[in-house]
């Protein structure tokens, strides 16, 4: 079985991104901007998914909320960008959820396999030796 690294690129995202990039040469400026917004959201999602600092968690949560939102009310909503760039939004959502699940399992496996550091507690000297040392 192949060992997947925690930060190994996902085939689904790479494929969708590659397809969209190949079309970039013929894209309008608006579509290139939409592609950049989509790329930034994927980058924040994948980079900060396991972040434990406040800023990283916030970036991940904003990207995840944007991707999960099915509203078409904003020009730059995930739904509208996906449809404009001819990317199936539900396919991307399922792919990201699967990517996160796999990486969470890989991280859990790495953490459970890591040896636990045990600090040794220095032994106290017997009371008779402590009294002798003070004299």
C-alpha cells in the first residue's frame, strides 16, 4: 500500500485546477479573476485545514464556508464561479471532503504511531541524605 503524505497534492483538485488552467489562455479577464479566487480558496482550505492558530483556523473556516455555500446571489460566489468556469461544484465539494477525511486519518495515524516522550522525574534523595547535605 502506498503511503500518502499528509500534504500530498490531491488528484481531484489537481485535475480540476489543471483543466481550468488549460482553458485560461482563452478566458476573459473576469474568468481569470474567478479562477484566481477559486485557487486562493482551495489553497486556504488545504493549507489551513489542520491549523491550530486563530488566523489559520479563520482562513480555513472562511474558505470552507464559501465553498459549501450554494447561494448564487453574489457574482463571486463559489456556485457562480464554478458554473461560469464549467466546474461541477458538488463534485469539487465531495472531493474536498474526501481529501480532508483522508488527510485527517493520515494525521491521526501519524500521531498515534509517534512515540510518546516520557519525562523522567529525578528521584529524591532519602531524608537522611538531605539532612547531611545541609550541614
